[in-house]
C-alpha cells in the first residue's frame, strides 16, 4: 500500500482555523480569570494562555511559510 502524497493546498486554511480557535480559547480563559475568585484556577489559566501565546507565534510563522510555498507553487 502506497502512502498518500503530501497535499499542502489547504494547509494555510487549516492553520488559520487553529489560530482562530486558539484565540477564542484565550478569550474564554480571560473571561474565566475575571469571573473566578479561585487563585489557583487563575494561575493555571494564565499559564495556559501563556502556552497558547507561544503556540500562536509558531502557527503564525508556519502560516507565513505555507503562504510563501503556495505562492511559489510548492516547489
């Protein structure tokens, strides 16, 4: 059985979708931080949002690379 060929045509859209979901999750976490009085929960949510911010940096870099590759015909 042969492996499927790498199809990168929709990578930009998939990455953008992941970015959008991550930003929405960060927004919801920020709302929860404002609403809770549990200091431990606040600390955990802030740490999680920090990791999300790091992930966003990577995704934004990846989407730029994919967009460039798309413009160049994936050569």
